[in-house]
C-alpha cells in the first residue's frame, strides 16, 4: 500500500481557512511570539541551550521549556536570559486594533 504525502504548506493553507484554527492560533500568538524571541536571541548569540543554561545557572531542560512557550516566565527570568545571551530585554504594549486612541 502506498501512502500519499501531503506537503505541509498545503495542509497549513487549508487549516488557515478554518475559523476554529485561526482562533486557536491567535489565542497562542503571545506564546509563539515570546518563544520565537527567546530562540532568536539565543541564535544571535550563537549559543546552544546548554550554554545559555550554564550562563544562567540552570539546566538545558529549563531552557528548552522556556523556548517551548509552555511556561509562564517572570520578568526577572527574562532579564537573566537576556544577560546570558548578551541581549537587552524590551517590553512593549501594542494596541489590539482600531479604537479610541485616548482613554476616556
């Protein structure tokens, strides 16, 4: 029996048309964004998870969980990660969408 392989891009295109998929993805956007920023900072520093862990005084497993986006991180932990990866932590607040620009 031969299996037909469906390219990932084709599946993603199909899923993105589904309102439930889009809603679930949007709900996780902040987690994905933070996880992506952590991985990017580590990559820019040209460090492995183990190297970042040593610099932070923790384990590689902790760094893996941080980068998975599945754990809540404190500002203090993010500052330690930034220092370990020779980065600067910046937190910003962005408007969610159109609306009044001033609080009334």
